C-alpha cells in the first residue's frame, strides 16, 4: 500500500495488450538491472534496483526476430528484498517502454474512470504472426466478446452505483447478482464495459418497474366499516327506545282486546 493516491495500469495488462495486438511472440525485450544496497532512515538494509530495458516489436521469420519498432525505458524500485527490488524495477521499465508505443495511454492522459469519457477508437486487429516453433505455420488470434470490450470503455462509477441501487430495489442479493453476471457474460460486473452496463441497468429497471406495478395491483383493499346503513338505523332505533323508556305491553294488549270486542 502506498501512502499517497495513485492511478496507473498494471504490467500484466500491458503484456496482455501487447499479446492481443501483436500476437504471441510479436514482441520481446532485453534488460539490464543494477542493484545497490543502502540504509533506510531507521537503519534497515534496503535494495535499490534500476533497470534499463529495450522493448522490440517485430515478427519471427525462420527462427530470426525481425524488428520493425523499438522503444527503451528505465525503471526503479526500492525494497527490503533484493528479488522484489529487481522485479519492481523491471515492471516499471516495461510500463515506461510500452507507453512510448501507446500502451496505457489512458493513465498518462488522466482519463481513467472518467464519467464523460468518449468511446475509445476501435481496437487494432491482431496481426498474423509466425510461430518460431512450428516453421511457417501462422497463428492468428481473434477477439471474443465477453462484456469487457475496451471499444466502449469500462463501466463508470455512476453506472455501477445505479446497478447496485436497482439490485436493492428488486430485493436481490448483490453477491448472487455478481455471480449471475459472471456466469451469463463471463465477466465481473465491476469490469464490464459501458454497453453491457447499460443493458444491465435497463433490465434491472424493467424488473423494478414491474415489481412496483405488481405491488400497486396487489395492494389490499380497504375494509368497509362494520357500521353499515342498516346497522346505523338499527342503532338509532335502539337509542330512541332507551330514551322513551320501557313500553307497557300489558296495557296495550288489554286495549287491543277491548277494541277487538267492539266495546269501544
């Protein structure tokens, strides 16, 4: 870990880029490493390595490497272990030499992970190279599409945050969704390109909208009050009965009998 912010590209990406553009065996480099011992402020023994490296681009012809471009670079590294110092100096020298032929230009241009970065130019078609171990047989490489195409740039932080929010909106688990994307598109969602990120966002947004619509349709109906109209009328009659007091059923029955007998 460094004690300061840094932006760069790993040497493994540089080697992969050279292989994808030039083909396997389409480049080579020679290096000279000088190591000296020194003391740190705390008195510890440190090793400082300086590497001078020459990167050659070319092709093999009958066992001979024909160079058509060449670039040189220096790299340095300090470590408590001599092997680490040597390795770090060679890695830095490779990145420096490769930058001269255009590898990793995004880092030097300050355009890594920018939100409004325009699409990169189309990738160079890999060149056919002669395999030095198989005579004149040519080996060609083809780029596959697995969701990490550099032609339209890497997924931005805004897109990645939007994907996370939509996964949460549909009630999904982020770990399982990452595994789904890896199995479906052969790439981690953090390393997907922007076109694939747009597809994922559109799919998740449709799922979230469908879930919201289903939630509106399945909303429980409001229960009606038990005090219906007939119940309220019945309650009012009971209230009036309580206010008038108990009725004298015996006197009313007697009056009815007298009326029926025609005595009135």
